[in-house]
C-alpha cells in the first residue's frame, strides 16, 4: 500500500483552537449514500473545511469494504480513516490473517468510539421466528460486504442456526418477506431510522438473551416510541461503531492528534448541526476498544 504524504501547517493559537492551511488529511471510508456512516463522515469533513483543510468522503459498501480499503486489500481506493462496526473489525481479523498471516489490529487502530447501531431483524408480522440450534432460516441482507452480513454471520454461529443468504435491498425484501422468499431481513443501523417508518405487515424479531452475544454486543430494546408500528417492547442488541485509522506508525502521531482535536474542539458544532447520533459519541463509557491508538489513549475524554 502506497504511503500517503500529509502536508500539515499547524499554528496553535490557543490550547483548543487551531488554524490549518493547505493541508490534506486524505479520505475517510464511510458507507452507502443513505446510511448514517456517510452522514457522519460528511460532518467530519465539514469541520476540516472551516480550517481550509481537505478530507474527502468515500462512498463505500460498508464496514468490510472500508477495512479492505484501509488495509490495501482493495488497492483501487485509498483511505486513511474509516467508520466500521466493532464486530466487523473482529470478524475481519480472521479474513485478514488468512490472506496475509498478519493481525489486522496491528494495522488498523481505533481512534474514537462513536455510537451504538441497532440490529434490526425484520419478519412478516404473522410469522413466528425462532433461532434454534440445527434450524434453518432464509436471511436477507443488503450485500456480502455490509456490516449487517457480518452481524448475521455472528448470529448464525452463536445460535447454531444455519442461514441461507439473499442479497437484496429492503424495498425488495418487504415483498420477499410477504411471499416467503426470505424468513428475515437483517440491517444494522442507528435507530430510529427514517427508512423504517410507517411499515405495515412487518414486525421485529426479539433476539433472545445470549451469553456469547453479550460479549460482543450491548443489550437494548425497540419500543413503540422508537417505531410507531410496533405494538410492544422488543428486546435486541446494539453494535458499537468506531472511527479507525491505518496511520499506526508513530511518525503519523501528530496527524492523528490533529484529526482528533478537530473533532473534540468542534464537538458543540457537531451536536448543533451534525447527525443526531453525535449526541451518543462520548456517552457510552462502558465500551472500551481493545485496540485503541496510542494518540487516542491520551486525547479521548476520560
């Protein structure tokens, strides 16, 4: 993977105020056009614009795609920053080791926990769904490289239920659920999601409490206050999303430090005009990434 050269001209005016000129921070790998990741990436990019600095936002297929870009496994695109599901990073660790015999967590480090995304599992309202060991379910997800596909694979392994995957959009999946082409459709997205408002004939599957899942995910609930079409509280799980970088060499510590300080310094702006999920960025103190970047250890709020 070719090294990216950063030209940084930083003038420290005050301990929490910075001025940048003619600086490039490369690209941040996000997600699909309608997803939360790309909106969060746009918010960060706009912060750099106020300092006349450049941070490009890459539209991608999701967490696995982002990790392939960051590790150089997808050389057609370049990025030094990315937003991924934490479970996707753990899952990708095996894929990367199989390909390179190296540990991806030495190549990609977490610089900031972001917010919880929620595991939405949709079913036809009249259909009874159970995760049984040795059972079988036809499962829809958006794409093979989406974070939802990784989460689905983890659910499959934890419950011992065999999944047959169908890659499709939710607009098609609604008909597939109705016609029995698929049993469930899985999406991992921050709730409430506008694209899931006003659903009819659809319900959410209650994920049973599972000790193994509790090691990876955070228990939560969907309620009628979240989605008006629900008629009861539904137990489920949320997945921590994280901001990561491949700039792990100490020579890039200043770059990573500036990147984080831009976010921390302008956090009030993100709260006022950014995506609503920024309100959760510093709240989940219980989630502590196991591969935190050396600079993030010093700069993240305690």
